[in-house]
C-alpha cells in the first residue's frame, strides 16, 4: 500500500518554521554562551597578566625607591659623620692653639726674672757655639736684652773655652732682634751665612713640633685608627 505525499497545509508549515526558528535560536544562544565563556576566560587571563605585570612594576618602583632612600641615607650619614669629624678636628685644633698661646704668654714673662733669664741666655749661647763650631760668631738679641746679653756672652765664652776650644763672640747692637721673638739669642757665623736660632719663639715652635703627637695623646687620647706606636 503506497503512501501518497501531500503538500503541507499552512498550519503545518507554520509549525515547521517555528521548530526551525527555535533550533536556530537555541544554536545561537549556545554559540553566544560559548563566545561569552571564551571571552570571559580571555579577559580573566589578560586581566591576570595585567595585574601581575602591574604588581611587578609596583614592586620594581618600590625597590628603586628603597634603594634611592638607602643611598640618600648613606649620603646623609656620611655627611653628618664628616661634619662631626671636622667639628671635632676644629675643636681639637682650637684647643692646641690655646695651649700654644698660653705657652707663648708664659714665655713672654720669662725675661722678667733677670737672674734666671741670664742663666738661660748663657745656656742658649753655649748650645749655639757648639752647633756652629766656629772661631768667630755674632750674637743678636732684642733691644731690651742688650743690658744682660754681654755678661751672658762672657760667661758662655768661658764655659765653651773649658773644652779647649777658642771663640770670639761679638754682640751686634745695631741690628737687634724684633720683640716678637720674646727673648733668647740668634747666633751666626761665616758672615751671618749660617746661624742658630735659639730665640724663645723658635724654641717654642721646635718643641711644639716635637711634642705635638705626645700632646695630642695627652689631651685627646690615642687615635683608634693608629696601628703603630713608638
């Protein structure tokens, strides 16, 4: 028995069209969901990348700022240490200058005791005679000391000759030493080409140079950076 096909009526056509529309709509919805899911995944991946990269950038900036802060702190610390050292050195230098200034003031009073001062002049002359080791010498002093130097020179010559040496010492009166030398003698030989400066100022400067390390240790203690000691 054969089945005879017939054309669909309007109602059947409409029903088939609705089925096709519903299928297409379902396919579109599923495709849209797939696209959305994929887009969300890609968005989340890209977002994670951006967040991670931004975190790296923030960390790098933070580390740079930390390093900059550390450098600034080291510079500031070094500056403060150097400034403190300079202040300490300046204070020490001022103290040493005060010590030398006090010593200078004390030396200026030495000639006031005529008896002791004359003995000192004798000793200074003898020392100069020995150092020069010449038969003829010139002796110079301050103008204020001309009244005592002649006797002192005579005594010094007598002492020097006790060792069997001969010497002629002349006191030069027309070109006295300046008052700034504070006292003492300057003895010369060979036409004043060589001389021994035994003035009080010269002796102070010589003693200051020799005693400076010891004086520093006495006033400020030994330096912790010094490895060797005499």
